[in-house]
C-alpha cells in the first residue's frame, strides 16, 4: 500500500505563506536584501554557526516564527555582539523585518524564509545558545495539534543544536499550548523548566519589548506565560 502524498498543507507547522500584496519597496527588499541575508541550506553547514556572520558573534540566538519582527530587531540592536538567525515563512512578515534591517543598519541578523525544521536539521550540533519560540500558532483544534511546533521530534532537534546550558524560551497566551509545552519538555530528558515560583513564568523575559500578538491577547483579556527551559549538560561518564 502506497503512502499518501505529503504536501505543505498537511505537513507544515505554519499556515498561509502570503497576505496582502507587497508594496514596491517591500518587494525590492525581498528581491535584493533577503538573498544577501538568507542562510543557504544548499551549502555544506559550517563547523561553527558563528561563521554565518560577517562579524563573528560571541553568542547565537535562533528565533522561530518572528512574525512582525519586533522582538528580533529589538534584540539584535540591544545585543550587537550576538548573532541572530530569524525564521519566518510568511512573506509579508519577512518583508517588514527586512525594512527594519535596512532602516536600522543591523548587521548581526541572518534569515531563513521556509520551514524551521529544515534549518534545524542543517545547523551544526551544539551551535546555538538560545532558541526563542514566541507566540507560535497554537493550532487550537485537536485534529491540528500534530502541527504544533513543540513536539518530541522537534525537541530532539532543539537538543541537538543547543549548546549544553543553552536555553529554549517559549511564550504563549493560549493555556492549552502552555500546558502542552510543559508536558512535552517535562517528558524530554534534555530539558528542565527553570521556574521556581509563579512569578518566574508570569513575568516577561528580561528586556522584553512586547509584540503585537501579545498586545492583541491582552486586549482580548488573555494573559501570557513565559517559559524558560535549560538544555541539560551531558551526564559525566
């Protein structure tokens, strides 16, 4: 019996790829600026992810699904000594972030505009200091839960690319997804939740700029959770 054909609509962790038509300037950014910043997965992966940047950074952070890019550009400007890799398949969001990169002159950003799992599988082992997954699509219907990005398989991917002692930071306003993430990370041997009391997960991350998704959630009466998980150090022989 042959397996059913796998398609983007059934396998992707994200939804639509494009919204309203791009303005001329945005289209120009995608045509000219994105190729200069895009991580080329057709090339062999570097031995060290820092080699992806023109100016070698001291730390590497990966943000998966950066949306409007508010958090990514804020962090890049806040910590110029850190290299940021941002993943966003939604064309309009990528165009918006590229505009901000041009405006600010940020030099410590690399980008990928497709499925984050492809990038995670390409990156060298133990090469990332922090992974940020902020307000990901919650896929609220039970039949779509398999498309949630947090899964045992993707946590394996995170564990492979994170350095020992690295962090996985997750934020969401959807209680079921917060509980889902706690359950999956709690069951994974490579991760431990760092919270010691309620304030640790109710308080935004240090230097948090807020996002438009967070603002929308608050307008609609939903609070947010900010979870931090530590990548365990290998057990000593």
